[in-house]
C-alpha cells in the first residue's frame, strides 16, 4: 500500500469503545503509545454502557468512560464506522466523509450483537430484541404506560426489564427459558462472585413485583398491523398474554466480521464463531489483538480485563499484561457458568414453521431455504443474507438452528456511501 500524506497514523488503534475497548485504549496509552479509539456511536460505552438520554450514565460507567477518554494520548473518533480494512490500515466512514487511518497495532473490541431466533409472528411491529428495546428506550423511544413482555434467556433480560420499567413501561413479566433448577443452582453459587451477586440483587430490587418465571418461552406472537398478544409455553400449560411490546432475546453473538476480513483465525464457540487469541490477546495475525465479547461472550468484567491485557500487549508491555491472567481466568469461569445455566432449550430451535420469515431483508421464509447444501447456493438462488444487515441477523439465526451461516466478509462491512467507496483503499483486502 502506498504511503499518503493525508492518512493519519496511530501507534495503537482500538476498534470499539465499549468496556474492552476503553480499557485497551487506557492501558496502551499508559505505555506511551498514541492511541486512536474508534466507535460508530456518538458516545463511548458500547451497548452495555449506552448513554441514557433521560437518566444519564450509571455512576460507575460514567467514571470509567470519563477516565479512559481523559487519558493523555487517547483520541476518541466517534460516529466512525469501519467499512474496509487492510494489513495496517482502516477505512472509516464519518458524517463528513471517508477517513483512512494507519496503525502499528490494532485491538479489535467490536463486542457482540443480540441473537434473535424466528418464531411465528416475530416480524410483527412491536416485537424486538430485549437488548434492542433497551437501547431504543435509552434513546427516548416512548415506552411509558406500554405493556411489555420480556422473554428469552440470560442476565440481559433483567437489565432490559429494569431499563424499561425505569422509563415507565408496565413490565408484565420476565419469561426465562432456563429451568428453575438451573437458575437456582446459579443463584446458590453467586456468593463466590460478590460483584455479580450485588448486581443481581440490585436488579431484582428494581424489578420488585415483576414476576420472573422459569422454564417459559414465547412460541408465537399475534396481531394485525402490530403486536396484540403473545403465546407462552409454560410448565403449567400454554398461556396467552395481551401486550403492546415483546422484548425477546436469546443471548449474544460475537461480532467477528472485522477480524475475519483481516484474516484472523476464528474458532467455534457453541454454534457461533469467536476470535482465537493467546494469553496476550494476540490473534493469528501478528499486529492484531482482540478483546472482550468478540473473543467469546464473557460479560463486562472479562471484557475489561481482556481489554487491559490487549492494550498493554499492543503497546509492548508484555510483563504487565501477564499480571492480569489470573483475573481473566476467574472472569471467564463465571462466563462458563452462565453459559451452562442458560443453555438453550432445544424446543426453541423448532418453533419456526415453513412459512416463518427467516431473512427479513429479502423476505425469505424457512421453506424458501430448504434444499441448499451451503450458504453460497442459498445466496445465489435467493439473495439470503445479502440485504442491509449482510446476514448478521439471519446468519446467526440459521447457524443456531443448525443450518448454515450466510454472512460474507467482503468490504464494505456495513452499508456505505458511494463517495466513501470511491477511495482506492476500499477495494483492497488484507
């Protein structure tokens, strides 16, 4: 790649300003590196610390975000979407146009997205992901007085329900697909992780009076021009609940697209891929590191610890990074406990019917994807995964259902303006 005078260079570039990326940027700068911190959002914090426009940031999130952004030698590039990448260079799209950045080392901290699984009625207006609705209300989506059912699996349900209630929603109940036996087993082991135990207590206190029902899941959503009711499977038999909104999510899927585009080795994690790293968070590509949920869903504590390790190692401070290994192992043990507790009930993977839409962008049903040997065949015949989301939603769903993932790794990583793609770098791979 030819050197150009208008390409700015950083010693360390960090892609993603969530807990992992913030920790990586701060750690790398502590070693004297000039750090560029990139995020597509206007504010730092990622999804977990997304700014609440009405209530502001939580105290601990505000403190950690502020500390990282005030660190000398850290430059925060907000509203900057990575759309293409080369061996030592990224192409970003900003409101004012395209921007090219070169790096000595890169830390990928692109986090994760919500796993959405198809069931009859899941495309009705009013049906969203649990984390998706939480993000909307934090950005002032009107939810006050609305009847909301929260369903799916994992700790995100509690966090989402607490946010919805805080913004005035009438949360009818939280329906956790994991059995009460598994949830109680997890609760009994929480005292070994005091911080997580305190967080669970605070969330349940905020949700006092809201039923938390185990062994239950949504089997169908009903409505006309919008959602009117949901059908719930429960150990006591089926139930129907009238509601205005359904927030349903089945955990998270690592955002590995940038790492894959750059040639980093991936490894299997359940039915989804994650970036493979060593003890210093190095990927298979020499000057690229990865940290946080992109390396496997582990939660905020694991993300912050891995971000610190990656930032120190990317700045050449390997001895300091090794000092964090025990803390990371402990955080990852808790993540493994959560994964075991909230393992998906196989019946949820069987809810989609032949006429259930699976690819929303191209309006394709499950039946339309029958008979294809792989993703390439399906794409050529149906355009599955070739819409605006580039297979991020339907690809993860199909992988979870035991079919094939349909995401493709060619630039642009996200829909981009033609003017941005006219940069010669946009057509260059790693």
